[in-house]
C-alpha cells in the first residue's frame, strides 16, 4: 500500500514538473500542445477505435472461426503499418531541395508489404491449431 | 452500454496487464534514450558526455526511434482491450474515481501524443503539429512518465491478480489472448524489420518504409539541412572565404589553400540524426585539437564554440566540450569520401565528431572561438 501511494505521489509530482516545464519553456506554445493532446485523444476514441470495432465486427460476421486468428493478425499488422507509413506515403514532409529525405516510393512499398501480409494470412492454418491435444503439456493430467 | 456491446472474448485483465508491462518497458526505453539525447544537446553544468564509443549515440537514438515505432501496435491493442471502460456508468462514482479517470485520460492522450508526434517528426511533416516538436515531445514525455506512475500505483493490485499463476482461464480464452499478444508482437516486429535499416546497416535492404536510407544522398550520405535551405550558397562559394580561429591570445584566418596545407587526417565516423537514422562516412580534414593548438591554447582542456556562416537558425552554432575537442577523431572536415564536401554536407568545412547528434555537427563553419579551459 505504501509503495502504491509513493508511486501515485511521485507520478503527480512528475506531471506537475511537466506542466510547469511546458508553461515556462520559451520554445513552447502550451495551447498548441493542449490542442494536439485533445486532438489525438478524441481522434482515437471517436474515430479510430469505432473504425477498428467495425472492422472487427465484419471479420466476426463473415470469416469462419477457424480462419479468424490469421485474418485478425493480418488486419492488426496492416493497420499498424499503415499508421506508421501513412505520413511517408502522403509525402508532405518531402522537401523539394533534399532528395535524401523520404527517398523511397512509399506507396508502392507499403502495397507490397500489405500484399505479403495478406499472402501470409491466406496460408492454411497448421493442423495443430485445430486440435485440442497439442495444448496439453505432458504431465498436465498429473496436476 | 448494453451487455454484449463489446462481444470479443479476447479482452481480459490478463491481456491488458501483459500489454501494460510491455508498454511500460517500451516507454521506459524511449524516455531514457530521449532524455539522454536531450541532455547531450542541452547539457547541464554537471553533465559530461564522452566522445567514445563512436557509435553510442547512433545506437541509443536508433533504439529510441525504433522502439517508439514498435510501440504502435502494442498501444493500439492495449487501448482496444480497455476501450469498453470508456463507457463506464455512472461516469464518476466519487471524487477519487473522477481523478483516477482524469489521470487515465492524461496518460492515453500523452502516450498517443508521443507516438503520433514522433511519427510525424521522422517523416518531417510538421504542419499538423501546432508546437515546436523537440520541446513538445520532451515535456509530454515527462507527462507520460508521471501519468504512468500514477496508473501503475492505482492498478498494481489488479495487475498482480491478473498475472497470478492461479488465475483460471478457459482454454479458448487463453488461445485467443495468446493469439492477440502474438499478433501485437508480430506487427511490432514487422514495423521494425521494414524501418530499422535506416540505422542498422545489415537490414538496410529491408528498410522499405524507412524515412531515410543510409547510402542515399550527396556523396552517398543523407542530408538534413541543405545549403540552399540554410541560405549559405553565395557565402560558402565566395572565393574570399576564410575560416577564422580566435584564441585568447592569437587569432588566425585561414583560406581554403591554408586549410588544405595543414596536416590532414581521415576518420570513418557516422552522422547520427536525432530522427533515428545514421550513416557512416569517410571524412578527411584538420583535427580540431590542431586548430586549438594553432592559436596557442591547450587542446586537452579547451571548450570551443563552432559557428556556421548561416545567419540564423537554432543550430547555427555549437559548443564543443573538452572531451570532444581533445579527441583526435574530432575533425574540421574538408572532404567526404576523398572529395571536397558537397555544398549540402557543409562545404568548405564542417565539424564531424564521434558520438554526437547530427544537429551538433555544425556545417559551413565560418568561425571557431576558444571559450574557456576546464
């Protein structure tokens, strides 16, 4: 209990340090930081997550349960990669005078990676994934 | 929310706790490596940063960015696992409950802030961020750490119970949870595999989604600020260019011929950007310690100010501490790969020192001033 209290107090003090530091840093506009904090939170909670749940519902409705783990794995991987690569694909950060920044054809590359993921998900599941036996370790019965 | 609104059987306190542990680890790695990079760039008086090992900073900063990118699927699945709690009813049972929920909101917002702003920064897309990135990313890092400690303090008993070996779990739920954990791990691995080649050379062939490639750029080395971008082209190509070296007692001005006449040394050193990429180059030039000695100061103890010909900009000047000044690998480089520096690499002369962030490797040097001896 004492450890938990110490964690909470330390955490509150550090959050206070962060707020004080942000407010007194001449390089920082705190309003801009607050706006971005609110933006990512709201964007996640009312746009991204409902979209994820909708995709999940589609998978649950149309994909047979045997195939579901592979399809979910592929979808989660694809979503994470798209999240990371989207700013590169859009390319707004590519400076006109600096060809060494964002040098690759990211749209094509992302498409190739997504195809590889889809191909991985299309491989039939291993037999043991359907059999219950393989999940019993030797000696399980003894315990 | 009606029962069954979130029908997935994969959600469990155990899954959430395991992902929480993983996120605690990735955020700790990002915080410590980020804090290190911050104090190297803004050293407090007590802080000493060594010039060796040469590849230490490329490693720590490469780990910072790679870990941040790999955090994406872990954070995504973790937030999915607790999303139903957002609709807890009644929303606030007590003042304590309200405060606890507020701290979770701060944690989620700050964690998303760090990941999203980091991704935008490495892809150099600053327009969506209404703040100066390094300062915002730095202070919100402290916010994440504070909110995370509060969160751990509040949730510790729940985490302990969920991770206890005695917890019973239906076979199907266990399979489903393990599948999801494996999925988050595989997605993180895939992100790492397709990006880490920007700093880890053996995987550069797989770096199809890396913002940089270590051998793409003028003279085979990437560039951050170009000569045109820094508005120095006419200054550095002026035939009357001179590098001024000012010591306490002596002052010398060296034109290109004089610089080339001084003893030249060659070193293989990486440029390591705060954005997480690094690239090695074969640099040739004059040892900084030789220039310090030229104006009659002690290179073992000298702190040096290196200034660019850039009129402004945050990184137009840098201070070189004695640890780096005295290191024979610290060069005022005139050549890269045996040829005069490309304009974008800092022609006619640039600083290149071991174990230092790229933003401190001042390009287009116009003046070197001895500040003090330690």
